C-alpha cells in the first residue's frame, strides 16, 4: 500500500508543478496584460483533484489519520482554482488580478500542504 500511496503523491506533485509552472510561464505576459490560462494549468488542477481524492481514500484504507479540516480547506481552494481556470480557459486575455489570484491560491495550497500539521 505504501508504494501505491507514494506513486499518487508523486502524481499529485506533478499536478501541482503543472499548475504552478503554467502560471509562472505566464508572468511576463501578465505584466503586459496578455496572460491566459493554458491547457496545462487546467490539466494540472484536474490531476491534483483526482490524485488528492485517491490519496485521501488510500490513507483512510490504510488506517492512517487524515486531517479532514486540512483536506477540506485544500479542496475548497482547488475547486475555486479549477472553476476559474475552467471558465476562463478560452479567453485570450485574463485580468491581471484574476490571474494573480489563481497563482496566490495555488501557492497557498502548497504552503497548507507543507506547513499545516
């Protein structure tokens, strides 16, 4: 079971990297007002959602403790991120504030995962 959990943790990290990496590659465009949500950002957020749900299930099946409040906060942030990216994915230009919000929420999600114990 530990190997399976580690595989899904790695996939979850890949999803985070895709979402945050997609955001970071658009920073210069954000300065010019031409930033957009890329498909890799949408796929990264979806990967995070699916692998996160699987990880919660695997950890509970393995009788490990799961902090449901932490998972709920992370899920709420991810749903907001996913909703914004999904709804605005076809627009050529995204408002700077909205684009920065997605980056801030993604970064907050990472810090919650690492620092909330």
